């Protein structure tokens, strides 16, 4: 199914099949085969319990299998649990833990020769109410090659969704490592650094990336502290023209609001399954702050003071997401921004949708960075 896009707004980049198929592929834990196998086991367990008139406690076996079947069915569509690491993180969140908490000891980078390297860094700023700031930095293939020791890279900052999201989400269900590697292998974009940030202030709370009165100052943290520290620690191109902010769902609201309000920091905004209002009570009692942080309110009069590129992405099945993406696209194009909108066939408001859209969003950023779309060698 194809959705007609607003006139004058582009559909975004075209990518090789090797990249898109990687992003759309399913892990064994997302497989429909797993769902069918669990369903058959459930039916078999029911038959055995009935035929042999087993004790009541045995009834728990088909019940448990039925629950697992339903969970696997949901996951095959949502795509959140792709590995046992993802499953462990889900259990931690369900038990009240927080995936953004500082690890007991700093995790060592896990270098892959010639491939994407993930560095785990801590960027706390207690003065802004962020005591931990666990951040995952994806360094592109070739970053550690002495032949590229003098090369600097544009940066894409990614904000996770909610509830209880964290930076690891972009590495697990978001598939960012595999996507960055696939783009490099296909020579589809210039090399870039991808940074998955902590937008929870270490609490698991959905702060909407706002400067909350009496609470964390996450807008300031994500637009000053984080880019400053990343620029200091890694070989970045430290200019707004080579810096993008993106996110999915609640993180897409963050990206949109922060990108539009901080055009001196970010020149590209990437929003998958976006919202245009914070949908929160955090700013109750502060109507001026609420209006100033609600794109729906301020977009009609927004001043685009520097070149700004925005890509909006949504799943076709989530009709309201598609409608909003097109409406936002209209408003942004009218304000002078370069805009692309992509509607993902057959997808809804899920992490799977965000994972499928990520390579298109990164490629769009690469096309609009000031440094230009140099292909990796």
C-alpha cells in the first residue's frame, strides 16, 4: 500500500536492497515460526492434560505456553525483543529497574575489526539534574584505522522512546549497529558517528526532553552538555551543519522540539512516529513554557534562521502518525525547511517501524550535512 505524500515534499533517499532488507529482517525471537511452534506446543499440552486427566498444577503448562505464544505474537509485530539481551532488559524494566542506570563498572568498547565499534561513555551533569547520563556511541567502520586518523565525522544523536526507554533501545530493537554497518558496506552514505543518548535523567521517567521547572534540565543537557562532551572525546565535525537529532515516538517529539528550538545546535531533524505536543503534566502551571514547547502551537510562526532539513517517518497502519507527518511536513516546508516524508507500508507505531526507517533517516541526514555525501572508501 502506498500513501500519497503532500505535494512539494520529497519521499526521502533511495537505498540499496542490502540495506533495507537488513533493517526489515526478523531475528529468531521475532519470527512467525516461533509463534506457530509455541501455538502447537500449547495445543499439544492442552490435549495431554485433558487426555491423561493430570493434576491441576499441570494446567499451568498450557497456560504458560499460551502466554508465551501471545507474547511472541505481539513481539513478532512490535519487534522490541530481538535478542536475549533485549529480553533481559525488558525483565529489568518490568521489575522496576532502569536500563539507563550506570553499570557497576564502565563497559569496555567491543571493537569489531573493520566494523562498527560501540563505546559506552558516561556524561553526567548534576548541575542540570542528570546524575548518570549513560550514552552509547557508535563509531563507523574505519574510525580506528590509522589511515583515517585525521578524519572527522558528522554526528547523529538518537533519542529513545517511552515508557522506560533507554539508550540501549537503539542498539537492540532499533538495530542501529547493523544499520550503520550495512550503510557502510553498501557505500550508501558517508561515514558518521551515531550517539544514543539518555533522556531519562537516570530515573526511567518520561521527561519529554524538557527543561522541567524543579526537575531535570534535559533540553539544556541534550543541546549543550552532550554535544560538547562528544565533540571533546571523539573526532567529530563540531558544527551545527554536521549535527542531527532524531528519535522515535516520544523521542521523535524530543528531536522535533529540540531541533526546532535549537537551530544553532542541530541542522537536521529525524522524527520517526512523531508527536507535535509534549502530552505531559510536567509543565502544568507554566502555560508560556507549555506553548513554547508545543510544535503544534509555535510552528505556524517559527522562524527558520539557518538551513534546516527535516525527515518525518511513520507506519502506514498508524493513520494518525501518517496524517501528522504530512501536516508537519506542510508546516515545515512553508517555513522554508527542506522536508521529506516517508510512510512505511504495512507498519504501525512500533520499534520495528523505527528500525525499518532508520537507514532512510541516516541517509537523509548524510545528504543534508554541510560536509556533503562522501561515500566511504
